[in-house]
C-alpha cells in the first residue's frame, strides 16, 4: 500500500460492534472480564485502549515498522528509550539537538550516571572515536533543529550495526512522509506527534516505532509500567490529523520551496538554512534519504541585534510568534529565547544558534500571503 492510502486506512476498519466507519473514541479506563483473566484483549487503558491501538498500528505502517507505541508527549517517548539504559552506559548524540532532549539528557539522566557525548554528525566516521565498551545508544535528529543539518542515516546505521549499538532517530522534523529511518537501518523511530503527524497544533503526543519484537516488548513494559500514555480523545484527533498528512506535507514542501528562495534573495536575510538548496552542505544526502525538503527554514537577520531581531519577530501578521511547528498554520520562533533557551550560550553559538536567528514553520496557507507577510516584517 502506498503512503496516502496507509495514512487513511492503516490500523483502521469498520468498528466490529457497530460498523462505525471512523474509529470510535473508546472513553473507558477499564474493560469487562467474563471470568478473571478472560477478556477481549483489553484490561486497563494505561496499557491498551482500542482507539490508541488503531493509532499505533497506523503510525507503525507509516514508518514501515511492525510495532508502534503512542506516548502522552514526544518527551514521554524519549524518556521511555532512556529508561532502557543503566548507570555507566554511554550515549552518542548530536550537538544540535531539540532543547528538551538536551535538557532531559543533561539534567535528568546524566546525574543517574549515564554519559552523553554531544558530537558533530556531519561526518559519521567521527562517531567511531566515541564508541567504547559502555556505549549502548546513538540518538540522532535529522534534519537538525534549528539549523537544518542532515545526518546520513545509512552511514550512521552501518556504524551502529558494526558495534551492536541501538540507533534511535527523532524523525519529528521530517515526518514519515519525507523519511522512514527504519528502512535505512535505524532500530527505533521517535516522533513528537504534536508536530506534523497531529498537524493542527491541538494535541501534544509522542510515539516510538520499531521492527524488533524484543525491543517492542521491552519498551511496552516501560510504557505500561510508567504510564505516559495518551487518552482516547487525543488518539482520535491524531488519527484524524494523519488522514491528510500526505496532502499537508506536499503543501508544506511547496510553500517551503518558495519561501526559502525568497529569503535567499532578500538583502536583510544573511544565512538561510534549508536542505533543498543545491549549495546546502548536506544537499546530496537530503536528496538521497528524503522524499522532499520540508517546510522548516531558519535564517539570520543581517547585522541585527537582539532588539532588532525581536522587532522583526513581533511584526508578523500571518505567521504567529510561537514555539512548536508542523501545524497547518505558519509559525515564527526565536530559538535563543524560546525553543533553545535551555541550551547554554557557548553550545548554541558553536552550532550557529545565534541571537539573530529566526526559525519558520511554513504552514499550508496561500503562499502569496506568507510572502507578503515576510516582505512587510523584514522591511
Ligand atoms: C517538539 C519536539 C520534541 C518534543 O516533543 P513534545 O511532543 O513537545 O514532548 C522532540 N524532538 C523534536 C525535534 C521536537 O520538535
């Protein structure tokens, strides 16, 4: 089955009791048992719920995986992966990471005795020098946030396999429409479902998708034991959102293409980060592993102070100044004070997250209105 068909049908069929075409919201915490232990496959909704199960099967299908687990946020999903580690274990991850992941790794898990190496993945061979007998996991984000670097997933997967390490990929920025890391050798895909998968900025949710049954069982144990699982109402909303994922992504990519080109030619824009530019340092890898280049674009304002950057950020009329991304509406974000405030300045500067950087999540509005808004905000 192709992507759009899976987005609409995978995991879902007419409801067995009523024939309802759309998956019902099973708003129940518990399930009837005929005699103790004799049930219809559901016991308690922290562990399993039919609405959530339909969503998990759909997510697995979209990522070409066998198993899906939905969590109450992207951070909840990330946390479950980290709970597979033990004191003394080491993790290799990127130096250009989602701020919340960086905060979790350094403030929660490092004090429990887990060691993190924040490295430059632009040359995957760079990974080898950080691998030792304690290394367990490689955690990759691509495209990176907010400077849109692309990590060569096949090359990283090869190194992970050679050294028997788990490879987890945060696929939030790409969405499964643009990139399916399991096909490239990853063991776990993580999503902040809040973003493109939900697509309407009305739900916070996360997910993990995998192929290996043992890994699924281990992660399901953590999911059920710790309980960061989403409710049926949110699961329904995301199932509904996913039905248009392929249509929305096409529009995000097309609008992104036009806005990236506009910014590149604008005298007030200095660096423009978008992997679709032929002169982007990782353009060839992006072309190889992604279906298209997406609607996430970052750019710096030429010679702008923090105050001038704030002025531009506050003067949009169609773009909304807000954290998050991936919804139908266009957003503008100032990483230094918003999404990346928890990352120390020295580390931010190293990867180009400077005071004059703005990040756009290009929505699916009419692109003429978005271009007009950028023009007036930059003038
Ligand atoms: C938003 C985001 C997360 C965290 O997800 P939540 O749903 O907000 O908990 C993780 N990684 C990336 C790349 C994100 O954009």
